[in-house]
C-alpha cells in the first residue's frame, strides 16, 4: 500500500518551472505588437451584419449607405458568411436582375476564415497576407460576432506602431 | 533590421507587383468586369495612348452604379471612372506605399516608371505580404481555420 503522505511535496521541494524564463526581447516594436497585442487592438468595430435571408439588393444598399465594402452575414447570432464588393463583382454584376431578389445567403462567401478576439494581431495578418482574404471576422469565445478587421484598419495599426519607433 | 529601415531602403519594385487590368475610356464596363473576374483584381486602370494611368474604375464603384442603373454595364468605362489614380514610382521606397495608402485612402496604387508609364499594381495586398514576409516567424505560424478551435480539439 502506498503511503500517500509521502507523495505530498513539501513547500521546500517546489521549484517554479518558469523561474528561469526570460521573456523574448524584440528589436522592432511592430514585431512585439504582432505577438503580444490581441487582434482587438487592431480596430475591429464598428462592423455591419445582415440577416442571411435579406436580399442581395438590400445587402448592396447597406454596403453603400455605410460606406463599407464587406458585410458579415449572420444566422441566429452566429457567423455564416460574408458578402463583399468582391462577391458583387464575381456573382452579381453581370446577372444583377436575375439575382438581386435572391437571399444573400445564396451568393455570399460561406464559411469565412475568422479569428478569435483572444488571438494575437499577427493572426489577422496571416489571414490577409497568407490566405488572401481582405476582411477578417472577429468572434468571441462563444462564437458570437464582435467585429471585423479590414485592410484599412490593419494599415492604421501598422502605421501607429511604425511611427512609435 | 527594423521594418521601418527596410521600408525606407527597399524599393517599390521589390514588392510583389501585380499585373494590372487596363482599359481605355471607350471600353464597355461589361468587358471590364469580365477581365477583373478573370484576373481576380478589384479595379481597372484606365490608361491613355502612352499607357499612362488616367483613371480608375473599382468594384466598389460598380456596386454603387448597379443600384442606380443595372444597365450601366453596357456603358463606357470612361463615363464612370474617377479621374484620380493614386500612384507610386517603382524607384520610390516602400514606405511611400504606406504613406500613399494612408493619405489617399485607396486600396490600389498604380506603380509607374520614371516616365509615368504604368508598370504594375500594388496596394494593401502587396504591403500585407511584405510585412508578413518580414515577420514570417510571427505571422506564418498562426493556427488559422474556419472551424472553431474548441470544437475540433480532442481531449482536455
């Protein structure tokens, strides 16, 4: 039989596994920001969403009224797609009269790549530069929409950190 | 070396410059749309007879025009383009791209040679790729996907 008391470590035996940890030092403030600042440090609001059963024409009008180039399409509070100027170019422009009254869910980009609000700001750059998506939805850990990162907002983030050098 | 130093030293020609979609003012918008679709580029650069940029027609402008008049796609690009065409020289430092994008609030920048002739297209996409490449150790290691991490992860 094992003597359980012999398994209890005494406080004197405790060794902090991080006691020799030295945080990485960065030469560049932007590199530090990309790693250490959350994606929400890049401005992610305001954002605009639309119900998935709204029409394509309604979605286009909303884009124009708000001077945005991308809408988040939601269903029951969850993200189901995005609808952007690129979708208009690719799927609507030459077929406008045939598709303008169809639900936006039929012409949106489905299953968009997103980031969580707890991800590092580098994650947003990955989606844009590596995967090639211009707009990056931001979700909270309950998968609710909290914002969107646009290229313009990333540019402002880059400028603000480059100018602090 | 710091990013700013590199951006001041390296030239626009060092960026990944995209092939622009070009048109003259007489081109019908329908044809421009087909070319933009095929090239996956969100704008057409309108050039003069010397291949110098004289205007721009973007997918955002297209969306606005369609709502006003769906038959606009059968009209001339020259009747609906904007006359301004933000540009940088290929010999400019990359930092000029950042400055121009911020000050002119344009997604697209024409790249021209010293004679003002169009040689390419850059903008937000080119700049993002440049920064990502500079900080590849931070940017290329991110776990990105469209499946929530918590749902795809097994075990504790």
